[in-house]
């Protein structure tokens, strides 16, 4: 009887402990990351690019460590897990909203009749004109664009690029949509440092390779970071209809050779149709002021299945 009592007490204590752990975990999660109204954290007179911030839902992180941990986890997630993550929060920010719009435009590009296609696109553009920007440099590019360029805030920010860490409002430090083909792409934001190197284009007639299949086109280009320390690559894909195009999300594989040095490039499809600009593990500083021999080999993408791109070229490194 005494043994049974001891066992019963032990089980009761274990249940209480588990209940407390679950409560603590739920409390921790709710405090670490929550969806809040941006208007509650700024002066009433503050405005965003689309007007007053009233009723703009944003993510609020307990501190920078929680922000960085969440960012790292999301960047490693599959498309399905990313979608489940944001759905679980009940948050539709820059990533989810733009993906939804991109998916809608993808279906419009499957319309064969040109008149019906253009009418459907007009309705699409009217629907999103207050949310996104459209390419004014290349009017045949029909893709919607966020009103800022910042890889991290494109994933975790609101449609205008806002989020909150502690009680501090974090905003993009630029209003450059990423269709702007500037030599340097700004990737900074106010309040938190960026650890991502910034892409800078190299100068040359041939800097990469393009492959095509059906309506799809993919390219990869060699670049450098803004300080000339490491090489970077830019990979992008489009879905085409005659002269019109839309950005298309996909995965990329390639081998890069620089003066005999080799690195394999593997870029997963993270659901974003924005061009991918990633560093590669080859020191560019050692070639400063030199003309170097480079090559992309075995370039393949998910949307151009069966197609392989190869190219050799020389480029001057600043």
C-alpha cells in the first residue's frame, strides 16, 4: 500500500511538472515572438510609404537573439514548413503575400490568348497597385516587387519591410525595389547590422551563362562583394510569354572555376522569386587588379530540367 502511494505521488508530481513545462513553453513562445500592430509602437504621426501605419500587422521579437534564431531556422526550412510557420502565427507579411501574388501571376502566364492574358494582367495589377511596385525600367517585366531590397526583411518583415525587436521598430534603410539593376544592391536596414555581403557587379561582355526550356529561362552571373574580398554569384529565372516575363522561383546547381580554384554552388528553392545573390568560398582579394580566367560548368535549374549551361570567360578584378 505504501509503495502504491509513493508511485501515485510520483506520478502526480510528474504530471504537475509536465504541465508547468508546457505552460512555461507556451508563455515563452508567446513572449518571444508575436504578431502585433505597428501603430502601437510608433508615434501616431509616423507614416510608411503607403500612408499611416495604423493596423499594419508586424512580427515582434523578444530580442535580437530570438530574431536571429528565427531567421536562421526559417532560411533552412522547406517551402511547406515556411508556409506552416507563418500560417501558425496567422501572419501574412512580405514573404507570404508576395508568394501568393507570384503564384497568381504564374497562372495568368499560362493563358495562351494574348488579349485575355493582358486583360487578366490588368486586373492583377489594379488589385496590387497599392501593395507592390512594378518595373518602370523594363515594362515587359510584369512581376510585382516589394518597395525595398533586403533579403532578411523580405522574409520576416511586413509588406513595407517593418518588424519589431524588443520595443524598437526596425525598417528598411532603402526604398529600392530589387528590379533596379544598380552596380551595388543595398541590403541594410535601420537598427540591426546585416551580416550578408553586398553584391557588386563586375564589368565584362560575358560574366555568366543562360539556359532555356519552353517558357522558362535561367541565368547565373559572377560578381564580387562591395569590398572586393570574395566572389559572389547572382542567379535568376523568368517565365516568358513572347516579350513579357515574370520572375520565377526555382533551385540552382553549378560549378564555378576561378584560375583553377573550384567550388560547387547549390541554391535551394526558398519560395522567393527574387534573384539570389550569394557569396562563394573563393578569395577575390588575391586577384585584385588582375585579369582572371573563370568558368561556369554544369549549370542546371529546376525550371529548365534537362538543360545544362557551360561557359568560359576572362574578367578584370578591381
